[in-house]
């Protein structure tokens, strides 16, 4: 069973709600998820997903190890 748009939207909303201070960068997580989603669904639009995650440049650089 493939994931649908509603699944991708739900995950993007979760990532959007995260602070940038986690074990791996928000951008790193988004990039990895995008790769998995593209493999799952050829119609997946990574640019739309990345925009929905609202990644800022400062969050991309803030990585804190727990």
C-alpha cells in the first residue's frame, strides 16, 4: 500500500512543529524522508514537501546532540 498525500501532509506538519534543536538537523530528516517518499510514490513532489516543512537557514545549522 502506498502512502497518500494526506500522509505526507501529516508528516510535514509534524516536522514544521519541531524546533531545530534535535539530534539530527531538520533538513537532514526532511531530505531522508523525501528520498523514501519518492521511492514509495513516483508522483511525490519533494519541493512541495520541503516548503511545507518550513525549514529556515538557522534551523539547518542548529544541531544539538542529546
